[in-house]
C-alpha cells in the first residue's frame, strides 16, 4: 500500500506504519494522535450528548462537546440516539460514544491531528452513508472538533488563529434571541420561534454585547409592567404568552428605545419563525392569531412586518421543502433584508448550491452538527460567500459550555453569530469567548457591523 492519501511532505520525516484501510500512520510528530475517548455528558436541557477527549504525542489534551437541536431539519445529518426507552427516554448516546471509542479511535490513532481534512474525509468514508447514519454525526463531529482544538493547542495557537486561512479576523454581530416562542417555549407563546436583536451599529463587539444585554433587561422591565412572566425559554430569551406574533416586535422595539438606542440604526431585529414547525400540507398555521396562510399570504404578512419594524433578517420564513415559497419570498423581500435558510439547507453544500442556482434565499445558517465535520462546514461557508450570500453561524437550542463556534465564527469571517440571549451560562460563554478574542486581537479585531448583512 502506498499511503498516497497523505501529503508527500510527511513521507520522509516519519516512521510510517500501515493501517487497515491503507492510509499511513505517523508516529513521531507532536500532533500525532495517541488517544481518543468519548463519553456521554448532559446538554443544557438535561439530555445526553457526546463529549470527546483527545491526547496527542506531545501531551496536549483537548476536549469538544456536540450540541443538539430541538427544531431539527429533516435533511440534517443523523444524530445517533440509542432509542433505549429505559435510558433518558430513548435519548441516550451510548451507541455514538461506542462508535468513537471502538471504530473511529482505533483508526485515527497514529495519524497527524493537523490533517483535519484527511481525518474528516476518513470518518466520512468509515461511515459510508450520505447522512452519517451509521456512525452518527454526533460521534463524527465530536472527534472533528477535538482534533482541531488539539492541534491549535499543540501549536500554542488560539483556535481562531489555527482555523483561519487568511488571518483576517472578523468579530461577529451577536444575534441575541431575547424572546423565545415555538417549540423552544413549548408552543405556549408566539408561533415564531426566535426574536433576535442585532446591535450592528456598535463600534465593536464588546459594546454590541453591552447594548444587547441592556436591551434584554429593558425588555424584562417592559414584560414585568405588562404582568407577563419573565421565565425564560431554551435559549435564554423570555417566553411570555403574547397575544400575537407581532406583539414581541412592538415590545422589543420599545425595549431598544428604553435602553437608549435607535431601532434600525443602532440595533435591528431578526426573526426566526422556524416555520417548518407550523407548516402542515403546504399551509402555515399561526395558532396565536387563529390564521392559516398560504406561502404567498405568509410572504405578504412578512412584508408588512418588514415595513413596520426594523427587521434586518428573517430565517426560515418558509418551510424546509417549500422551495417555491422560498423563491417567491426572495423575489419579494430579497433586496431589502437577509433571508436565511436553516432547515432548507441544513449546512449542506449540495442544498446551498441548489439554493444559489434557484435564487431561493440570499443567506445561510451554519450549524456544524447539521453536516457533521469541520471541513464540510467550512466548504459550505466558502460556497455561500462565493455567491455573495450572507453567513450566520449558530448554536443549537441544546448546548454545552463548549465555545468552539465563537472561534470558528471569527476564523471564517462569517460576520454573525446567533447564540441566544445574554442569559444562561452555555449561551453567555460563547459571547464571553468573543470578548476574550477581541481583547487578544487588539487593533487587529474588526467588528462586522451592518456590512455583515446582505441586502
Ligand atoms: P434548534 O433550533 O437548535 O432547536 O434546532 C435552532 C434554530 O432553528 O435555528
Ligand atoms: Zn432556525
């Protein structure tokens, strides 16, 4: 066997051994993988998820944890769950953990962790399915992220620097989900899942976060005065039983003003209706308002909202398989605001390619666990950028304290990161990591601001 999959440059320096699938392994580099170990941990909703530890030859240890969604797209890569009703209501991830420990780890031990793309492609090959159904995207992604973090750490580099190919660092506009509805509020409040504030007018990330946190607290006061409960949903936003899907927009606009900022100039609003969740047989059911709308009617509804409120983007305005509806929405509103595809594209390069050629959106949501490897996620971002599309990196509603996405967003110059309200440790940690990165970069840090939004 030739080991032709590995770059020639290593061939002379290393003592190679053959591995069963014909790829050479390297035993004497600092970044050679010595050990990989996965375990089951809990996410922010108390459901199991996968955490992966890795040890390199030079003693470097690194760890990564995989997030999990609740309003998942049907075309996402498979998150492997045990379906054993006796454990965690079937949500255990011991099978995915065993896949890391008994299939992925033995095959990767001895390989160079700095060969991110090679390692990701090998895992895709071991899996052998088109949607990572055999090993699980949760198993594969945990390893993929841990490998990146370990290499960065072995090279004494911050993760954002290691992941960047051009060393241009863009601090994202924080897309802060201050009011939760839909499935994230157990369908007790608004039909729309997320109402986000985007402080794009701030001079830097730290100030943007401050403006967002102040607006969040102003909203809390407004809700209290209205006798709405200020209990929070899965992503840290308030989850009141509002009277309509429009009411949160009024409340948030007022909150921006109460906090001392100008709606639409300093802070914009972004919506994620997550409409696949209320689409049945091609019709959109707004329970809060007792209405059932066709795609064209829902588009008109959005148009009125965009005319009335400082809305800068709408994510998943239409459902994951409603391509005709998406094209209409893009035709109607695509020159005014960013139209972000989450469930429709599921971070897949093939689906984004189709979206670009059919003009079905002008922006993409990026979730590492929708596709399952760091390499494929970067490819989707590159593709979207090459078409002039907007890029929005995102957390999942089930999170851990892992802040990989903060470094990843800066490294890829995505320009926007949505990771919940300034509330709940697992959300705030991502924002805090961005403040650390901004501080470390000093004058090299550029805040994305309004330019990050496609219009
Ligand atoms: P999820 O939702 O993480 O619960 O799937 C987030 C989103 O729809 O953007
Ligand atoms: Zn979404």
